[in-house]
C-alpha cells in the first residue's frame, strides 16, 4: 500500500540505486545512487501499483534507459565543456564510462 517502504531494500535489488525519487501521490520520477547522485527518468514517471514486482520491473527498465540517455548527453557535452567543469557536472558512473 505504501511504495516508499521499498526504499531500505533497493540496494539489495539494484546495485546502483540507493533510493527512488517519489513525488506527489507516490509517483516515481528518478533515482539516487548510494552516493547521492540523482538521475531523473527524463520526464517519464512510474505510478506504483499494488504489485510491487510489476513496478520494480518498470524501475529497472527506466534505470537502464536513463543511464544510457545521461551517458549520451555527457558524451556530447564532453566535447564542449572544459574537463574540470565536465567532471563536476556528471554522475560518477557516467564519467568513468565516457572519459
């Protein structure tokens, strides 16, 4: 009934997710890493249903899609922004991947 109750268990389900970003009416719009780095779902959202397994599967799909999107954006930005600024702008996983 309360989808936010999965927060303490997310690290066991997904290596890269520390917690989810819940908005009004428990709509999920992104995720935080264990280090506190935020990645949004790019304007997409997930409305949790009673079946936890179903919406966690959606979280997994959005996680992959969002990290790919952010990585693409960072790769384009890498060519335009000085490296010292670029490194502070993007998430750690993305920096390792793109650089």
